[in-house]
C-alpha cells in the first residue's frame, strides 16, 4: 500500500508539472525489446476486454471508480493486445493511476446512443462524466483486440483535468 501511495505521489507530481501540456493516454507507445508486465487475469476471473465497445467503456469506468488497476489493465490495450503486455510495469501503473485520477466520477452517461465513429475495428464513444459540480464530456476510443474482445484504446483526458484536484 505504501508503494502505491509513493507511485501515486510521483504520478501526481508529474501530472502537476504537465498541467499545461496535453495529456494523451494511448497504448501505441510500446517499448521495443522491453519486458512486458506480467499477465494476470482480472480480479473477478473474467477474460480480458468485453464483448462490445460500449460494454468495455462501462466496465472500464466501473473499474476506475473501484480503483481496481488490475481490472483497468484487463480492459486497456490496442488491436495487438493488452497494454500490460506491451509496456513496462512502471509505465503501465503510472498511466493507469493518472487515468484513474482523471476519470474518477460520481455518474456517467453516454452522450450519444451510438458510437460517434465506427471504422476499421474501432468505435469512439462520447461519454459525459460528472464529479461533484463538475461535468465534462470526453471521447473514449475502443478497439477490437485479439480474439474479438473489445478494449479501451484511447481516452481524451484533456477535458478531465478538473476531476483530479
């Protein structure tokens, strides 16, 4: 637990230093030759990802609110697979903690019933998050990963900075 607080402190320091810079969170930045973080099943034993793009958004945001980094890692990746299999463990944890901080919410709803974009195995959803008196809309890109399971690929966190204060 102390390590998690130390990592959170370091991540928050980095976040504050980068407050004026666009904070994009994506999984296409794997490090060639880097050892992958160990693969673990989600805490509830379900397979990684979800059956639809919409359901992976719902499940990912539920994991955010539960502060369940393992479950978040089991739903975050790209067409090649899970981010935890492509990033160094420290980098993975830092990104998950920053996303968790920025995406923590009281309520969520889909701002549009259908994906805004659905092409090339990707679907973009516009989601409205509310935390206290702050409301923001952001886009979450999902992608069909290996085995046809849907993963969260990218989150536009630039509109969520007020959520992490």
